[in-house]
C-alpha cells in the first residue's frame, strides 16, 4: 500500500478482503472510501472468541479438559440442520454485548445484518462463504471516519480520474479495487482440470439452505467436501484450520483404503443440482 500514500482510493465491497484492503491503504496514508452495496455481518474478534470459539478453542477450554482433538470432534458432531439454532443464540449474546459498537457503526452509515435468520457469521460461512467481516480494527476506522463510507450505492461508471456512483455522485479515484468476492470453487476445477469435470462435480460448498448464494435443495452437509464425487478419483479438501485438521483424517482413510484395495462401497453419491 505504500505506493498509494496520499492518493484517492476506492474499494468496492464490505467483506473481509475489502476491510483488510481499506485498513492497509489507510495505514499507508491513502485517502480511502469504502463502497457498500449490501448489508454485511460484522462481529468483533474479541467477542467472537469469548462468547463463541473460545468455549472450545482457548487456554480456558484446555484447562477444562477440552483438548484440540476433543474440540474438533464436538464441533463436527452438531448436525448442520441444527447449527443455526446455536448461531441464533450466539447472535443474541453478541448483539447485547456489543450494542454500543453496533450503534456507532450504524450511525456511520454501515448497513448491518446477521443473516436471513439471525444465525450470524458462522452460518454465513458455511452457506456461501462470504458476506461477513470478523473485526480486527477496520470497523473502528469506519466509525471514526478515517475510512470513508458510501453505503447503498454502487459504481455506475468509471471515468478517467473518478468514479460515478449510482446515486449520481462522483468520487475522485487514483485506485479502484473490486473486492467483491471470490470465484466459485468449481471454477478452479475448470481451470485445473476441465469445464466438463467442473460441471460433473457441480457446486462446491454450501448446504442448500435456499439463502443468498446457497440455492436449494437442502443437502444436509457441505456440498462435495471430503467425500467421493461424481468424478471418480477427485477429492476436494478445504475449510478453516480446524476443519482441515479434522476432516483430513477421513479423507486420508478413504484414500488409503482405496490404495490398499479394500472394499469402499458408497451408499449414494450426492446428485448435482448446480453445475454453474
């Protein structure tokens, strides 16, 4: 970001990448404006750790006998069909705990949501993998005005030295960053292997919750993760550190069994509903 010191920078997006980019540019002396097109879930890192993650992953949890291995197992034992209930309870605690923070953020013009069913950041992560920010400081920069914010608008047209927004206003711009999300995972499969294989595998990630970015029907588990696919001999592994640590064991066992020639019958391969 040092090359943009003193420059006018526009960042389109309000997810994790957009917040991190804005904070980095601001730290290097740029004049930064974040453009928010739609509401976003925000949760303070400290609060999420204390009320949520820390119950399983912390020194306190370890002292109570919850080892990392046990924590991984507890986390994985909850069916996805029930996880939103815990998410809703956690959201209520977070909103009560950080009510002042959310009031200040809303007063700055930031449009907040906690998911279509108030189940929060965690369910957004498993449904579509985006639409949230775990705050590590950028939100306070928005509240203070250090990072300027324009919400409820988008970029209508890029001009020689500015951007024209959909509300008719114009912002000077030396740099424009589109932090609008990642490509779908099966687009990566298309690049690495082929479009034919990507369409055969179908959509990766999500539960089929019929919410934004996660079309139905209901799957009951993460699509095409850690299990046999419609494309033989192809396996998809991912997720956060805890899930990578936990599910890698089961992927390894499945691969080892096949390598050793052990019978590995599959009850039913998941049907493909979304190939785009």
